[in-house]
């Protein structure tokens, strides 16, 4: 994992996801259509602001009860959660997606996981008990809002998962806000704030010119000619 301090991580977490996505592009370490989740995974509480943490991964299903020999002990899950550094984000792939039926997340699980140093969840499954989750300040990014937990249970944990079209590995840096969810490669994470500043300085030249009383279409074309 990265050698980021908590202060560095929190500083990155205050940056809008769109600005982080722009900054990641400048390092040219992944294709521009990679590294973020598709819009089927959306912020349930966009008013809560920005979430950032290290991924705790798992796989769930709710369409049938667990078989006795496949049941994962709650103590195993707790030990695994605590093995990932704080702040933690639970990233769950729901095997029932896109026909999700039962929510792993609600008032109880949010309180349990917040007590374990988790700040939120990202899942292609669903969430419920929205008022209680919001009041707790527990972030939720999900595909659906559901009524029941049905037969929901863990199937696997500490494995790579595919959620919203994005592969997430245990320990990945996961960031989300009102726009959606992305991961930040560990090898460039410490350099993200500086890269964000560089991109925004370049953008500011264009924005300031567009808002200037001296704006002309010809001047704009000259300004953009060297950039696009």
C-alpha cells in the first residue's frame, strides 16, 4: 500500500472527484476510460460531501440462504476489515446484480462498520434505512434503494471485485462524491494535489478569458489553438 499519511489522504479526499480524474490523466498510467465507476453506482447521499478510504472487498448475494458449509463467520469478516488501514471503505459486489433483491446495508451494518473505522460503502447492490444511514454520516454509493435484506450474506472477502465496471483490489484507494466513484493509483497518490493545481491553473486561463470584458471569439480560438 501507499506510504500516504492520514493528513495527505484527507487532503486528497477534499478534492472533487472530477478534478482528481483530470489529474490522474496527466500521469498517463491508465487509459482515460478506466479507473472510475459507471453511473449505475451512484451517490445515495450526495449532500454528505466527499468520501475517501482504503478498499475492504467482499462478495454478497441475497437471493437464497447460505449453505451451512459456505457460511462465513462474522468474526472472520471483522478480523479482515481490521487488517485494512483506516479510513476503510467497504466495496461489495452483489452476485444478484442487476436484479438485486436484498440489502446488506442498513442502520445496523452501518453502525457496526463505522465502529470498525469504516466511512462508507460502495456496492452494485442496494441500501436501505436511508434516514438512519444519512444521520450517521455513513457514505453510500449503490445501484438501488431496497426494502428488505432478504437472504443477504457474504460469499467471499479479500478478493478483487468488479463493481460499476471498475475492478477494485483490497487496499485500493477509493474516492467518491456527488459525481461518482474512482480509484487513485497508489504510485501517484501523493502527487495528486500538485497535479490538480497544475491542471486548474491551465483551466483558469481559459475560464478567466471567457469571463473577461475583453473576450472575443477570435481571441478564444487563439487561446485554444495550442491546447486542443
